[in-house]
């Protein structure tokens, strides 16, 4: 028996199931149904079927290869900004090492033919315990930036957390994600600005853009000490990159106009260099309106200066939370929680959820890793609110481990930025499908059919 044409090899059956059609001289002689149930087998079949035609995945599937490929594709400043962390990057390594200290103990003979990877958060069912975390300044890695991520998120049903430092406004991303009952889920991440009026404006816009929650990032009241960026003298925001939520905001624009109108002491202008001219062009591009007019206008540069002075408030305390609570009907999550006492206090203050995070090791070097901090935070929360986790999640097996330890869901960070760098929307979509696919298979191959069956009992500490 021989396969006559490659086209005979795989056929789609109704309902998205695949059939392996084995063709002989007299036509198809047997059709062997391949159970494609579940995200993992679907993704495998997609990849292997394409492989028959010589088509390979657009971006490497394994996290390490993915990052290495992105490194080759990106310029040095863009790569350093995404890859880099605080100090000696001990926290980044700790985030990964913490995952390696847990082992999964698979169980057998439990009928895992049908699996449900979905979870519910704030009344919405998600395809998997996975969100795309807020990642700013994505224009560094791809021209479509947040818009490509929004499209990939919408295509997969995975929520996107719009970054306060996005390169595309939340309204534009929201428009790409649909509205009404079919709207794809999205959240908004807030940096607490020195202007309360701006905070209120941003949160109001998030509500109108259909966001399901506000994530307040509290670990970045100041930018961490990041040697890779310092060595290159590179801060994207200073070049007008990653400030689209601001330049699209009516309050921010008024503040910029007021700044220009007030004049103020003229800064001595350094001699123009090619880099300075490039920076001015970048700022002119970031400001709405005609690029030619912006090149002549003082507003784009004033926007960058206004941003640098306004973007975060190190004086913020617990007392401020009540103010935010009274300004939005959306659930509020605090991102960057690592201490159980902070977790307890957050819930006492009426916060709706937490994100255990080290900001990907970008803020404090030698910090406790996010996964190591998780159990104590969960103990303090005692089931009263969802506890999400990010920092170091690279694969479906990592999602499995964090969820088994008790995380409600995880946020993916750098991996989707690498996917974006390599193949835009399609790259992000592939990274999401790969992570969910592996999560689904890990669930089944360890003897589970639903996320709520996971608990620390399925793990052993091995380090
Ligand atoms: C390039 C980059 C930009 C980021 N920008 C933001 C941001 O604007 N707001 C925020 O809350 N977190 C931001 N983060 C942190 C992520 O939301 C997340 O906490 C982190 O990426 C998790 O670590 P991991 O990517 O190593 O898994 C950023 C992370 C990276 C890598």
C-alpha cells in the first residue's frame, strides 16, 4: 500500500477532527480517525500536517530557541530592553530556578481523552489559565506592536492586558478585539501617575474600551536599575516610544499644552547629533497629527518631558487605594505583590485580586522569585480572591506548575514579545497556541481532565 499524494495523507473530518487517510491503488482504503480533542493534539496535528508539506512553525517552539532567534532578529537596544533585568539579573535566574525545584508526578489509567483547560476569572470563562501580561514599548520589536498582540489575543480568546506603556492606544487595540457580546477579553494595566486626573482619565478610558479589570502595577514606582539599558543609554520613553496611552489621553495632552504655554526656563540645547535628530523624529511620530507639523512643534518634545515627570508616583501608599476604588467599578488587581502581609492588606483594602510578580526581574535584583513567593501569598489570601502569577513562565509545563501550586492563572511576558519580534501577529498567536497546547497535554498526560483537579499534591519539591 502506498500513499499516492501527500494530499491524501491528512483530511479534515467534520468538527475539526483529523483523519489519517491511507490511500492504496484503488483509492482510500482505510480512514483512521485521529482524536484531535484538545488544544495540544490540535496544535501538534497542525504542525505535523504542515510539516508534511515542508512548512515549519514560524517561530521556534522551545522558549530558549525562541529567545535566541529573536536576539538575532532585533537590534541591540531592542533586545537589551526586553531581555534585560535589574542588576546582575539574579532575580531573573531565580524566577526560572524556582520552577526547576518542582517536579510533576504523572498518574496513569484515568481516561484523559477529553480535557477542559478553561478557567473562570471575574465571571468570564477563559480558554486556559493564561493571559498576555502588560509589556510596554513593543514598537521596539515590531512595527505593529500592541495591535498585532491584540489581534493574536482575540484570535485565541486569551485576554490581553493593555500596558500603560503601550505603543498603540487602548482604544485602537480594543477596536481590533471586537465589542459587544463577542468582544475578546482585555484588561488594563495602570501605572499610578503623579496626576490623579490622568489616572482617572486612563481608568475611565479602560472602562469604555471594554476592559474587564484594572491591574495596578506597584513594583515600578521608579524604574529599576537596569545595566543593559544603562550601558546603551537607552530608555524607549525618552525617545517617544511606549507613550501612546499618554499622547492619546485628553488630560495628558492638556498638561503638555499647558507646559508649552507656560514656557519656563529654556534648557541649554546640546549640539545636535544624528542620534538627537533621530530622537526628535521619533518624538514627532509619537505625537498625534501631521508629522511635518509635529517636527516644527514644541509639543512632541514637551510630551516626552511631561511623561518623564508624570508617569509614576513613588509616594503612593495604601491610603491611596480607596481613592482608586471609588473611581472605578472594575475589579482591581495589584501587580508586584511578593509578601504575604501585603497580600493580606490588599484584600483588607477591598482589592479584588493579586498578581504575584517580580516584573520579570526588571525591578529588584536578588528579589525572592515569584514562584517562591506564591505559597505564602496564597496562604494569606486563603481563597478570598484570585491570585495570578508571572515572571519566568515559559511553557505549558510552567503554567501547569504555577496553577498546581495554587495560582488562578499566569501571565505570559517575554515569550510573546519574542514571537512578535519574529513573526508579528502570527508569531504571538503561535506562542500562545504552543503554551496552551503543552498545558493541555501536560494536564492529560499527568492524569487530569480539568484545571480544578490540580493542587500541590500533583507536585513534589525536588530542590
Ligand atoms: C519589555 C518588557 C516590558 C514590560 N512592560 C511592562 C509594563 O508596561 N507594565 C507592567 O506592569 N509590566 C511590564 N512588564 C512586566 C511584565 O508584565 C511581566 O511582569 C514580566 O514580563 C514577567 O516576566 P517574564 O517575562 O520573564 O516571564 C514588562 C516586561 C518586559 C519584558
